[in-house]
């Protein structure tokens, strides 16, 4: 018996909502149809301290922190699942049928947490049923998916209700016309996830059907929270919020009646006190000011709650006042936070988990990684060719970690064999390139209101980057048009033709940051842009089998690591040398930030600050804290710099 949660919380409650659990009067019981194979966690090749805490009630948190509505119902839990064989099956949905297996939603079908843990999940059916609370009558019923990888066709009570393409983004289906009040409603979802099969060239990041060393197990299916909410006829569909160091708030309230203009009210709160109230029109940007706001920065991650009211609709959000820009400080082009040089120092953060693959087992697990970075003194995290659940960005806003957000790459480093036996790098055709650009726009639009995001990355190391012409220029312009408040790192590593705000070098293991020397696979430092070491480090250290992803093919690739240090002491010694080298470059050259590879081990890579199971930390905490502080001190000594101290 599964319980669905329908939660009502105070409309003025806000950014982190403590979800009241176990209030039976608000629960809607549903009767799942009998399934042959009951859900059970499948033992993954490696567990984490949170694997056994997932249970059958996963991710209970309100999933969309910057646009919270009071009336919602979480549909996560045990659903039914069946493998399908082709795209054609979507034309013949198994309405009213038992799908035969149970699956935990949200999850990646390839993960132990899903209860399936299979391979090649190209086509899949998922089903569940839900009841709409009686007090939602007369309202629009919105069915939300946090993310489905890669294409989802949604059926409600036998009718197609919606379709979405793109594995990393949330989407909403208005199911009002399909649901029956007071009854069980059948929800069927057909998912097609090609990943890197056949000729598909789609955003996949590090997912591959053929995992090897730096490329990992893929994720298929409904991998983020599914929830229902009630909204009035004209409702807010998206809220764009930007607040800058001068106290200016720039708001666009997008609504379902996109061609009409309705009066909206925006209220900014600070611990119960209203600090500003302003009225403006829907569906167009307007601005107002908050007097002398406390600014947001990694050292002082001050946030303000925001309420937006429009007619009968009301959503709860938050923002932080800060300005990201670039400027010349003592002759060097620098990234600026609130008008001062900030040395951005972070890790390459893959966001993979041995038990959940793309989905952290719990929110606590997800935040654990971020707190570990924050504790060591990192002020930045580079979210590497993956997009996280929205709660990840909220955690960065709250903890004070700047985010460099990558667009997930297309078919990284893959080539195909031609009939004349030569090989050709797999690149997108014209239509696939158009779709890549469209999804890049979705990435920016869905995340541009998180204060912590400082920089968008378009291409990583040439992966999926057409070179017959230079698409990064046009894509950079598009990102800047959608979001003029962030910097753009058009090409992190490899094929740099001068686009964007950064001159970004990747080099292993030692850095070559903002410096006159460079390696053959990167470009010389360009002093008209910000010098960044977008990747370095990657030092390896093999561990005993209980901390390894226990898959022989992955273990066989450990010897491809740039450098393997025999003991943790030697790994820390070598880390110190790499960090000291970066510090020297900060003093001598034009180095404005660095990204250390990487937060954790992943599958056949053993180069994390922590092992893949998060049970063993390699870092010598005192040494790393001192080495990281030395970087900030060196940057501050170059002139007008924001100090980041711990
Ligand atoms: C799903 O079914 C297809 C066709 O029968 C089969 O090729 C594929 O291996 C199956 N996949 C899984 C994950 O069971
Ligand atoms: C407000 O934001 C919009 C994009 O959402 C942007 O086009 C506009 O220039 C901004 N206005 C101001 C005054 O910053
Ligand atoms: C709203 O405006 C857009 C473009 O201005 C137009 O394409 C669309 O048909 C309009 N929709 C309605 C419902 O009037
Ligand atoms: C925002 O609302 C949350 C939840 O009610 C509360 O915990 C937090 O203190 C509020 N923050 C501010 C700055 O008002
Ligand atoms: C790494 O350690 C595992 C056992 O934990 C071992 O099987 C593997 O051969 C080692 N690989 C290298 C390159 O040292
Ligand atoms: C790494 O180990 C695998 C499996 O033991 C072996 O086949 C391969 O040749 C080794 N590669 C290197 C670079 O040593
Ligand atoms: C840093 O630069 C800003 C703007 O140019 C200036 O107002 C501030 O006084 C400078 N701070 C220091 C410590 O030099």
C-alpha cells in the first residue's frame, strides 16, 4: 500500500520547507495494481552510507524551491515498470495492464536503488495511479516531472497528455482535462532514452552504454521527483528573479495566459520583515529597489525570501543580492563578485553515485558533498556536464558556493568507423545542433534565478563542438541574451577560438593557469579574457576493493589514471605540490581561478578528494585548508580582491 503525500504549508513559509510527514488527514491512499515482481533494492557494485536510508518514500522534499505552491502532492514511491522494445510501442499504450515489475521513482533504471539495475534501457513503460484531493476542484491540475531521461510521453486515463524531450530539465503537463475527480487516475509514461546508441547525438554528458575510465554508467527513466499541484486558471509558469549589488531586483513573472498582462505583486522578506513591496505587469521585466540589502557572497550567503502574488495564484521564492561581472584590476582581466576580484576555486563535480548513478540517494547525501567542499575552503563547484535537481542549487545558494554550470556534452570523444576503414569524430548534424542549442536555452532559463550560478559553460574539451565553423560564438551570444548577468566560459579546454569571457586551460596533473606557457592541446593565454585553470589535478590513489566500484571492466581502467600515488600520504604530498604550483602562477601570471579534478572517485577513476562511496576521505584537511587559503591570499595580494576565508 502506497501513500501519496498532499501537503499544505503556510504560504509565507518558504525557502526550505520542512515537509510535514504522517499527517493522515491529508494523505490520499491509492490502490496499486498487483505486480509480479515486488520492489526491493538491488545490491549495487558499491554502496554509500545513505543506500539503506532511501526506503520506499524517496525525495520527500518540495522539489522546486524558487517557485513553491502550497497545494501539492508528491507522486514519488513505488510505481510499475516494463521494458519495451521499440518507439512504435508508444502508439499502443498498455492501458489498465499490470506492467509486471515494481520500480522506485525517482531513480535511474541502471541503479540499484531503482530495483531494476539493468542495461540498455532504450524504451520503457512506467505506470502509477493518483487521486486528486477533493479541495482542488475547480483548479488547474499540473503534473510536474523534475527530469526524465530522455524523452517522455505522458498518458493520463488513456489519453496522451504531454511530451518532453531533454533528460535534464523539468516540465509541466496541465492534466486538468484528463483527470476524473474523486477517482483513481491512471498515469502511464513511455520513455525513450537512446543515450549513445546508433546515430543519436543528444546531450548525455558522461553517460555511455560502454563505460570506460572517464565515462560512466548511463541513467534512463524518471530520475527526479514527480508531483502534482493545483493552480488557478491563470497561473505563474516561470519566475525570473535577479537581484544585484545595488539593491535592484529585476523580475519577470511568466504566466499561462502569456498574451495577457495581469498585475502582479512582489514582496521581499527578511526574517519576517517586509523590506520591499512592488507591483508590476506579468510577462515583461520590471525592476524595483531594496534599500541597502545585505549582499550575497560565499563568505556571507545572505538570502531573502520573496512572495509573488497574481490574482488567485501565489508562489514562494527567494533571491540573493549580488553582481557577477568582469573587470580589469591592476592590469589583469578578472572575474568580479560585487565589484571585487574573486578567485574562484572549486572542484570538478560529476554528481555520480554508486547506488543512484545520476540521482543522489537522498538530499542529505547530496548536501554532504557540498559541505565537505565548503569545509575545506572551496568557494566554487564546477557542475560537470550534468544538471542536478533544483535542490542542489538551493544548497549552493544557502552554503555559499559559486557554481560554474556546464551544458551536458554531445557524444564526448566518440568516433565512428567509416566504410573505408577510417574513423570520424561523431558530431551533431544540423538538426541535432539546433536541438543542442534549444536545450542550452532551457538550461539557462530554468536555472538563471539561482544566485550562486556565476558562469555558464557551453563546450567542454571540444566534445560535440563542431569546428568547420565556430558555433560557440553564436551560442555564447544567445546565452548572454537570455542571461546578461553571468559570465560565459564558451570552451573549457581545447578548441578556443576567442569566444566568451574566459581563456580556460585544462592540463594534468599540474596547472598552466593564465600563463605564457601552455600544452599542445590548449591555446596560449589570451590576456583580453579571464585566465582560468578549468581542470587540473586528477591525481590518483588506488584503494582496497571495499571502496571500489566492484565491476571488473572499471577496475581494469584504473591504470589509465594520469598519476597513481601509492599511499594517501604521497597523494597529499603531490596535491600540495600541485596547489603550490597554482599559487605561484597566481602570484606571477594572470590566474583567476582553478578547478581541481575531482570531488569523488567515479567508477574506474580513483582521483577524488573522497572515494566513490564517500566513506574514505583522502584529503589531509589541515594541509588542504592551508593550501587553499594560500591561493586566496596570493590572489588578494595581486590587488583588489574579495577574500574568502575559513
Ligand atoms: C528490452 O526489450 C528489448 C526487445 O525485446 C531487448 O532487446 C532489450 O534487451 C530489453 N532491455 C532490457 C533492459 O530488458
Ligand atoms: C531584466 O531582465 C531581463 C531578462 O530577464 C533583461 O532582458 C533586462 O535587460 C533586465 N533589465 C535590467 C534593467 O536589468
Ligand atoms: C500569443 O502570442 C504569440 C506571439 O505573439 C502567438 O504566436 C500566439 O498565437 C498567441 N496566443 C494566443 C492564445 O493568442
Ligand atoms: C525564509 O523562509 C524560511 C522558511 O520559512 C525561513 O526558515 C528563513 O529564515 C526565511 N529567510 C528569510 C531571510 O526571511
Ligand atoms: C587497484 O586495486 C584493486 C583492488 O582494490 C586491484 O584489483 C587493481 O588491480 C588495482 N589497480 C591498479 C592499477 O593498481
Ligand atoms: C591496464 O590494465 C589492463 C587490464 O589489466 C590491461 O589490459 C592494460 O594493458 C593496462 N593498460 C596499461 C596502460 O597499463
Ligand atoms: C576595490 O575596488 C573598489 C572599486 O574600484 C573600491 O571601491 C574599493 O575601495 C577597492 N578596495 C580596496 C581594498 O582596494
